[in-house]
C-alpha cells in the first residue's frame, strides 16, 4: 500500500500527571513504529481551554502527531485510544491529498504572478518615462 500522511490529535485529561503524559506519548510513538509507520513530528501543545466542556472539564492537554504510514497503524492507534481513560477526545485527519492540492495551487499562483510581472514594466521603466 502507498504511504499516506496523517495528523492525529488527542486531548488528555488535565488531571493527568506530567510523567504519565510523557509515557503515553512515548507509547504512542512506539506503537506507530511497531505497526510499520513513522512519526514525522510530535508536538506537545500543552494545556488549552476546550471549546465546550468534556466530562465536566474545561481544559485539556493537547498532543499532535504527524504520521506517515499505510493506515493499519492508525486503526490500531484509534482502537487503543478508544479504551484509554486518560484520553478524552481524539481525531485523525489524512492530510497528504490536501497538501498536494495546496502545492498545486501555490505553483499555479506563482506561475501566474511571474507571467504578470513579465508583462508589466518594472519601476525602472516607469522612472525612465517620467524623466523623458
């Protein structure tokens, strides 16, 4: 199967100790690598206010993983997150297609800007017309 890029974000209960959070993040990274994926980036965002209360909590500890893999590791990761009491919410988003589309649009935009710039006279040409 082709490798795809995923972003997995989860919110940990704010009452969880810092060492348990670190162990959980290490376990998630090891699970991903054991299942055949690779961790591209791991951001421990920290405590943030929630948009709405979850389990009567108004804050949560956010963690974001960027993962390259086939999808099998994501299925196993989500299965384990579902039963973990420390994790209040999680979301997985496939981002490789969106990034490819954004790259195409950026390339088109830059090509169009370059083309326009070649038709417009530069500031030097405008100054030359003024001095004549």
